[in-house]
C-alpha cells in the first residue's frame, strides 16, 4: 500500500543553455549564483529568477561544464553529486565573468518527483531562499485535533512563522482550527482534508504532523521527498520497519525532522541528566519507567462514520476496519494505529532513560500482559502490562500499574544506582543516597537528599522544542531529537508492543527485531 517505500531514485538536473559555471577566485570565501532554473525529468520546470545564493568556498570541490552545451555541474562537499555534464570539459572563464561571479547551481541528488533541496551549505541557502519574506517559515498542520491545535498554537507564537494550511480528515476540526489560528495570526490558512494537497504546495517549508501514530511514517517520508521539513509528534511510528524507512528518507533527502520528545528541552530534565551522567547516584543497574493507566475498553458496535469524516483516509496504511466511535476518538488503544500507553507515554520514558544512560538500543525485550479489568480485546493491548529490556550494563522495565504516594507523584523515570536513586517526572524530581553505615557501608552519605515538586507547566519546554526546530530549519543542523534519536528512543516500546502482542521475546540484531521463544 505504501508504494513510496521503495529505494530512492537519482534524478538529474538539466541546466539551460547560456548559463555557465565560473571559476572561484583564489582569495574569495564564497561564490554567488543568480537566475537559477531547474528542470526535472517528468516534472514541471521550476524557475527561481533572480535567486541569489552564496556558497562557502570550502564546500566547492569542482566546477565543470561545456561552453554552450547547456549542461553543467557544480560539485560540493561532503557529498559529490555527479550530474549530466556533457563532455565534462573545463569551462573557460573571462576576467569579466570572474568579476561578476555569475554561474550555476550544482546538480542535486533527487529522492522523488517532489524532492527539491539538498544538504550542506547549498541546501541551507536554497532553503532560506524559498522561505517567505524576512526568513519567515511557512508551515502547515496535518492532524489538527487536541494535540495538533495546541502545538500549532505554539508554532504561531513565534513571529517568524506563517501558518498557510490546516489539514484534518474531520471537517469540523480542520475548519474550527483554521478559523481559530487564523484569527490569532490575522491570516487565512486553507482548510483541507487530504495531506497530499499540503505537500504539493510550493509555499510550504515545514509541516507539523500530529496525526495518529500509523500515519507518521508515510507523512514524514512523503514530506521528505517533497522537500519539506517536519516536526513530528512522538512516537516516531507504530512500526520498526516503517521507522527505518523514515530514517532513510529523511537522511537521503537532507531534511530537518524534530520528534516531539520535548522533555529533552525541559530544564529540570536536563539538570538531572547531568546528575546521573556525572555519577552522583553511582553505577545505575536498573532504570524504571512507570505510567499509570491504559486505553483498553470494549470497542462497541460498528456504525456508519460521520458524514464529515473521511474514514478511509483516517485508516490510510492500516488494515481496513468498520467504523466505531472508539477507533476515531481512542485510537491509541488499537494495535492498528498505535500501542497503548506503552507506545504513547512509554516512549517519553524510554527516551529519558536512553538519554540519561547514554545508550542507543536494547539487547532483548520480553513482556507480560493480561486483560484483568476488561474482557479480552484482541485488537487492543492488554490493560495490565509489564515490559523488561536487557541492556549491556543494566535492566530497564516499564509498567502501567503504579502505587500512589501521598508525598509525591511517583510516575516517571526512576534510576537506581549503587550510591543512591533519582526520580524525575514533569512535576518534580528527587534523589536520595543509599542508607549509610552498617554492613561495611560508608558512614557519610554520598550526597544530600533533595525533593522538589512543582505545578505542571509544559509551555516553556514545548516552546523551546519548537524554537529549536525552527532554528534548525534555517541552519540545516540536526535538532535536539533528530530522526535517528527519535527512532532509537521509540525502538524499546515498539519491541515491547511486539512482545505483548505475540507472546515472544525479541532480540535486536542492529536492523530489526528477531523473535525467539
């Protein structure tokens, strides 16, 4: 169904006659290109008249072409994009041409019919050139429900952002959020049902993906092929295989993608990461991930979908099922679209554990689940679960059953070390040394205990995470949670979902999860 998941194909750029590359004067630090025009085979001509790009001299490895032949290539590092260059003869250059520093843009590696930008300095300059006035980033929301409207609101808090489109398969949602955010920004974003209309727009630089999890993969891949950057909510995907293809598409098309694991942009999470990494609690042997709750419920009888809902488009790459209200409103409960609280909240927790412990991937994963509080729902995750991962130097666990404490919220991440323990969540953190004295233990504690609780306020971290993405769209640097970090932070929970659903232990072989008994 996802035919675009094939290997990327190289495309060539044909440079019109009359525009030739020029040699780079030795003392110059950069070279400028004007009046750039592209032609892609099978795709309409794209012209950028008057485009002015400056490329650092250190990025240029060769300038080749043939005088009047109409085919030329500028090669830049670190990759060498080989294009169609006629006879590949060195271009002749007059002093006047050198002084004017006119020329042509190098051939770009193309991933699909819509891919437009390449990496390094060239892509950064070109990316800035197609943005709106004053480096404004034009973005669209795909999936405008509760989370999409909130994060979309965070985007529109920044003055260098322009909202051009709101996309959702449910008409009331897209129209309401387009009107609300349009009023906030004094603009008129287009409300559309099909995300492909967004990707086809030439005036969209970046997209916010806040759809159900099963759509993250196709949308990130197609956005990358269309030359769009993306801020994608966690988890990365509901499939390991699709997650790998997302990485290939993003890296192959030199896109900027931020995954919405915003706790990495939260100040007290950052402070406590340093405490664990600096060895305050000693050698950590167990990382606990705990979050209370589940989404598992009886699904109810199928009915006709609402008239304003495109149910077929909602399901997208998932298996076709009859419509039920629960599938639309509580989609996280279903294997078809997500992975319960394990894939939802659990990915936040496994991300923090990986970050604090400085690891990338588990060795093995096993899990137990039971339908205890509701009747068995085979298309949904069990309501009571426990998952265990083995890493080379420690063990990590997840459970959705948490003892309540009158003193503080115990949900979140717990790190148990040989000198003490540390716990952190969105409403506080605390750490305490292990008991001193007795059985040969030290009399003096390794550090003083601390316990801090505060009101939940995700606004600063959400804004910091979005701001980091916007800055990286302009600089072409990797954001705080890159596509690779997002993949490996989601990997443990995806293995956990497999272990729960299939009743098997899984090992990671470096590329895929391999089942055992």
